[in-house]
C-alpha cells in the first residue's frame, strides 16, 4: 500500500494549522523583551505611585527651599560643582539642584505596595559634575502668576517602576508638576533689593538718599544753633556719632519699606543711641567706647518683632530750610567800586573825556568863471608837437568879509567862528614845442577870482563813558553850574586857526584844495565839578547797595547758585534806570554826570563779574575735590537735589509675609564689638560693623594734614590775617577770665608766640594799605600825617589781638574815618570806601598771611584743652543741678574758645559778606556678620511654617555624588554697603561762621582703615565684601 493511500495516523488539516499557529506565537514571545502581564493591580499601584510622586515632590520642594534659603549660594565656587551653577542666576540654579537632590532622596525612600505589587519612583544618580548638570536641567522652577511666594516646579522623566517579587511588571516615565507656597525666591529678591538700596548712590532711592535727607535736616538745625550761639553751644556741627545714628535709623526705615517690618533689636538700639547722642551733644564730649556699646547693646530681649514706627533723631529748630530764599544785596561791592570810581585820577579821566571837543575848519569856495590856462591855445603853426609844460600860480588877497551863512558839515557840529576872504589867482602855463631841430617856448596866463568862506566849527568829543546824545547848549552850566564848553572857543581858534597860519593861510589852502584841519581840544574842568560828581555818586552808591536778588539757600551752599552773577545780570537789566540817560543832554555837565555814573556802574559790574568767576571756579574746585575723595561725579549737586530723602517708598512682594528681620549686630556701630554683643561672632573675635568718614571742607585751620586738599581751594600752608587775628583775640580774652594757673601759662606761651607775628603784619597793613587809602582820599600832607590819623583811629583798642580783629572785621574803618574827616559827608563816604577797599586787598594779599603752624598751636589749645575744661565744669554743674553756674562757665570760656571762625565766606570777602557756607562729605561703610529674614510659607490654614533666608558669608558644601565628601558650590557673601553723600549749609554773615571747630577736618572712625579698601559694588573672588579680619564660615 502506498503511503499516500494509507489513512492511518492522519491528522485533520485544521488541527495542524492551529498547532502551527500556536507554535509560532510561542516562538515570537520567546524572542520579545520581557513585558509584565497586564493586571488590574499593577495599573492601580502605578497610578498610586505617580500620585505619591507629586506629594513627595511637593515636600521635597518645601524642604529644599528652606535649605537653599538657609544656606544660599550667590557666588559660585571655581570647583567643578560650582561651575554647574549659572553665573548669572546662581541662586535659582542652586535651588534647582537642591530640589533635585531632595526629590531623589524622598523618592528613593518611598514605595507603594498593593496586591503583591511594589511601585517605586526614581531619579538618576549624579556621580559627577556632568550628571549633576543634566539633573539640574530636568528641574524647572517658575513663579505662579507673578506671585513670587508660589513656585511651580516640574521635574522631567521621573521613572515609575512596578515589581512583583523580583519581576518587573510595569514601568513608565512621568514629569510631575507641583505648585508649592514657599517664599524662597521672594525672600531672595527682597533681600537683593534691600542690599541694592543700601549700596545705591545718592541720586537713586535707597540708604544714601534717605541718609541725605536726615543729614541735611540735622546739619541745618545744629549749624544754625551754632551760629545763633556764636559758636558756644556746638563745637562740631556734624560728627561721626551723628552719621552712625542716622545711618542706622535710615537702614531700619529701608527694612520697613522692603519687608514691612524692621529689626526689633535694631529699633531699641537706635532709641538708646539717640538718648546717648543727645547727652553727648549736650556735653560736647565722647564717652568711653565700652559705655557706648553697652548703651546700644543691652542684654535684655528687645521684645516682639512686630511692625512699629521707627524713632527718628531730629532737632527741633527754627532754622530756615535749604529751599528757602536768601536775599543777597550788592552792599559792600558798591563801596569798593565807589572807592575806585571816586579815585581822583580815575574820576578826572572820566570827566575829562566829556569836557573835550573836536574843532574843525571847513570852507565853501565861490570860483566865479574859471578859465584854465592851456598849451593848446599857444601852439605855434606848423608841425610842432608839445615836448613839456609847467605851471606856476600866484594868489593875492584882495578883500576880507564876514560870511552871512557860515558853512557847517552837519547837524552835530556847531559854529564857533567864521571868516571870509577874496583872492585873485594868476596861473601861468609854460609850454615847450618842437619841430625837428627847432624848439619854441610859449606861455599862456589866465587870472581867476575866488571868494572863500571859512568856518571854525566844533562838536563834543566822543566819551566811552557817556552814551552819544545831542547836547543842547555849550554855554550854560546847568546842574553843575559854571561854564560848560564856552571856554573852548578861544582854545579851538588858537589850535585850529592861529597855529595853522591864520585865516588867510587857511583860505589859500582851501582855494588850492589842501584844507584838512581837525583838532581835539581839552577843556579845563569847571570849579566844583568833581565835588558835585562825587555827591551824585554817593547817592547812586546808596541806591546800588540796596539792589538785591534772591537765591535758594541750599543751591548757594553747594555752589550751584551764583549770587554775584545774578546781581550782575540784574544791574544790566536796570542799567537804563540807574544811569538816567536823557534823550539829549541839556548841558555838558549833565553828560559828565552820566559819564561818572556809567564808569561807577561799570566798576560795580566788573567786581561782580570777577566774583562770579571766582565763585564758579571755587565750585569747580570743590566738586573736583569731592569727586577725588568719593569717586562719584557731582555728589554735592546730587545730594542737594535729593535733600528731602526718599520721597517714594517701595513695598514687599505680593503675598510675602515677613515675620522677622534679624541683623547681627542689629545696630551697626563704628565701635569694636565681639561675641558678647554679637551672637553670630565666634569667641574672642572682634569686628567693626561700620566705619564712617566725615570730611568738613571748610573747618578751622588746625589738627589736619590736608594742605594738598586746601591748596586746590586757594589755601595752603598759611592762613589769612583775619584767622590769626581772631585766634590771638581769643587767647587775650580767655586769659582775662581763666582761673587755672597751668592753663593760663600755656595760653601766655602761645600768645607770646603768635603776638609778634600778628603785630608785624598789622603794622605792615597800617603802613601799606591803610596809608594808601588815605593818600587816595587826599588826607594828610605826607605819610607821617596819615599814620598819625590811623593811630588815632585805632587807639580805641589797646591789645594787639583786639586791634587786629578790629581791622579785619571792619570796625576800625569808622574810627579812622572819624579821625580823618570831620563833617563833609561826601568825603567821609570816599574815605570810608577807600579804607574798606584797601582792607579787602590786605585780607587777600599774600604779604599779610600768617604761617599756619603758628595759628595751629594756639587754636588747638583753645579748642581742645579749654573746651575740655568747659565740658568737665559743665558736666559737674549739671550733676549738681546748678544750671546757672554752668551757663556762667559756658559764657565765660565759650566766647573765647569759639572766636576762631569756620566756613567759607561767600563774596564779597572782607568786613562784610553775603553769607557763610560750609560743606561736609560723608561716607559710611558697613555690613552685617549675619543677616536673616524670616517669612511664613503657608496661608492662613497652615500657620507656623516659615522660611529663613540667611546671609552670613558661609562657604556652602554639599555631597551630591554620595561619596561621603562634600563638594564646594560657592558662598553667600555677607550683606554690606557703602553710602556716600554730601551736606552743605549756608548761614548769614557772622564772625564765627559755621562748621566743625573740634580740630579734626577729616574725622574717621576707628575701623576706617579696615573698611577703606573694601569695595562692596563688586566683591573679589573670595566673595568677602567685608574687612579681612571678619571670620570665615563653612556650612554645617
């Protein structure tokens, strides 16, 4: 049987197909990756694990935010871990890494189990910096709707794995997104803004601007109190203790503006400091450093850190505000100009320019029928041609006559004299003719008759001092009486006619066309003209003295306003009224009056122009000095513009609820403090939390090595005579009331050293300057007479210092004038003006200056030893509650101590000036060893949770690769700042001025040397914008 026919063992074809299909499926499954069998339990567990991942991630974000805030990284390290952070957004990258590592930790320790299935979530490890960078990029952090207290965080590719026993039954990747209420970025931003505002320049809202407002208010109050008391009540207008106190108050106000609350301990310290500073201001005395620190850092807790009003140190005062107007008049400038204009030679020159005329001879010729003698009519017949010719003329006077209508060249000329002459003019022309070799000479003669009318005319000469106007009369004297220019007739005829050959010669010259006679003729000044001109100038001087303008006090104090320039412009506008120029002069005397007034007004305006430029240059020098010291352009101008402080505040971020601001130390003192007062400092370490510099530009000339600075302001190694005079006068006055034998001996020694120099300079002023003034005023016949007058005037003062003081403050002028002139008001005015002018020149002259070192020693004794004596006695009397005795001591000694002036006088310098100004440049640097801000994290339904953002300079390390060693990521530099500003004050003129008189022009606190080289704008690579002596920290 064939096999194909055998049906035994056959299987149905359909069955075979099924078997083959199953075998194929089994084979296919064997070659596919292992996949868990879908089960309802696996899906449920993985869904639960995914949900739990979001929960764990939310917790991780909260924890990581708190950790990043507590140990922030703001400046990355140069290590591999630090370079993972973005240099431009370091803190946000640091937060992302913290979130990733904390999320990985949370997910690693969390699992979901159900029905034998275990689900876990995981993130890749970070064994190196490259892996850490990739991990950072998985984390996305952003705020929600602009509310920085809510973060939306998304982590990419979190792996969810499900296992049943050792077998994986499910896996998927998710990128969960959570929204968490945490103020970490808001805190970071607010503290960043706070730091930026502390470090801004004065032209931007911040600490410097807020401090400026407080400093201007305090300085003007204390400055006017010093001025009102004659310098007795206040020695230093602005001291570093004021700068320290006002800075801390301004910082607290900045905290309140940014965080809606301020440091409670700082508020208490400011209140205690106010009390201490007020007491020190009363006694003008500095307590022991430890007492000051104890006062501002008491051991008891400060109380609840709740929003409160910050106390402000202020002085109630009736002092004017910087924006109030100051009225400035021409005043003494008119006197000085009067002395120049009324000087004998100057006034004579002005008047003579008016009493001058031009004389001119003009002619009018009637030639009748003029016939010309020519060669043509005398030509021989034939071929002759003219070879040469010559002419001779002869003129003969035939008659003289009086012209009926003398000629005049124009309306400005006036006839003086006239004459007429008649002439015959015979002209003979000789002509030479030639024809071949034949030469023939012939003559032709013609006779003409001429009538020449001559006129001598005159007109006023041009005067630079008097505007050109028609003058009605030559003859009448008018206001000044006497002759005008009538006496010029004879002089004009003599110089223009007689000195040129007389009328006949001039007529002949006119007939021949050769008349050009113009002469300038000076007239003798009429009697009494100078006296009347002087009287008119005295009246004009009184009028000019009262011409005034207003300037803003603050702008004048910082050299923005220029009173001299403003006065000059006003005089220019009112020049027509002041000169009183008529449309035509009725008399020459009237023109002379205008000329004298115009010359005087020019002198006034020229002095004002010189002072305008001098003040402008002084302002440029001052600004240049301040720029050199501060490194800031226009610091004084900017300070003036923002003298009212911060006008528009800021506010905390939306939703940010700060619960505490904690600075360590809470009060940035310029004194040295250690761990006893600053909890954050390690045992045995001391720091200066702040350092202040207070530079008084125009202070008294002792106690400083500032010649390089002062030379730019026109000062130097010597001082003006008035400073030495006041110092000597102070020594003399003090010796009459002091009852301390040793101190009196010291005063006597300094007096004996200074007096010879002052006496020698005073004698020089008398012989050179005062004597010259009297000579110009025609007082005395010789120098001996004039010196006798000066001695009589100064005899009122016996002591050398008192006499020198009288010379410098102008009181000697009236006494010398009384001795020189009796009764004549006009001459008294001239003598007084001449004396004042010469005294001003003496005050500014180099040959009257006194070596600074001689004044330094004497003024130092006055300011230091006697002031200390005053403070001790005053304090003792206060303790004994005997205020009347204290006042008596103060009055006795204080007037003498404060005779030495301070401040810069605003021109005109001399016995009288417009105002006294002074300027302080203030710079303060400081920082917190630790600065923390705490804010709530949750809403009203979750109270008690908070985040604290800390800046303490710690170096932050973290073990990101889990090898047991922490790697450096960077640090959070301490919060520090530099504030620069300037203050100016302006007070009325006075003998004592305004300014610091304690002997220290550039007051620097004890820690300034440590802080001076610190640059807070751009910290160095170590991230330490604080002095090197501050402790370093590592993160815990």
